[in-house]
C-alpha cells in the first residue's frame, strides 16, 4: 500500500476503473460521484467540469455520513464493508456511530 501523502495521492489519482463506459479514478469516485463533485481538499477545482458527461452520475444531495464510510487506507479509516441499496441507511449510520465512538470524546 502507498505510504505517505504523495504516494497515496498518486495512487488515488491513477488507479482507474471503467464503469458504464466511463473511466473513473478513485478520487473521481470519492469526490466527483459520492461527494457530489466537491473540490478535494488538495485541489483548487472540482473533479468534473461542467461539460464532463460523468457529472450526471454525481450525487446531487450528498450525505455527510459518507465521510465515515470511505476507506482511504489510513489508521483512522473504517474497515471495508459492502453497501447495498437495502442496507445503505443502516450501514451509513452504523459507520458514523462507530467512527464517533472511537474518535470523539464528549
């Protein structure tokens, strides 16, 4: 696995998958699709520009709980899980509660 920010950044920008005839990097999936085409914290622009056909696959109203379900390979990331339409709400809530119980002290 990539260790440190530069190798991790390179990995997420250059590991790609073909989905429905479109090529997506891991960053495209995370920030372009799942986070509703938000700018990554390491960038000055959004992932998909206005004429990019992949923009139609971006979540319109993104759920902030997605942050607790994404796995980036760091110590504080959750374990890999399978998310299906029938269990999505339950699993996102569970991932959020699990993260907060481990990392938030009140």
